[in-house]
C-alpha cells in the first residue's frame, strides 16, 4: 500500500468516527467493540491486525483532541 493510500484510509477512518460522534455514538465504545472484533479472529493477532488496532486507537485520539467537549 502506498503512502497516499495510507493517508486516504486514515482520513476516511477519522471521518467515519467523526460522523459517528455527530450521531451521538460513543466513540470509545465503538472503537473498543471494533478492536474486540479484530482480536477474536481465530488465527490470532497478525501484524496487519495489530496495525489496524493501532490505527483505530490513533484516529480516536485525534478526535478526542479536536473535540472541545471531550473529557
């Protein structure tokens, strides 16, 4: 995957999480549930899954930082 592709997916993930927040969905709960769904994969946590989990966590952190109402 190219650096441009990574940037595009990162922006897309942040946009989806931002949209979820605007719909009053608990972003922390959403991210935790998504991460849990990745961890239960029978083959275990592959390097790609670990990177995906990291990307979810980073995207959620960015949104918390930008959210003036975040605790």
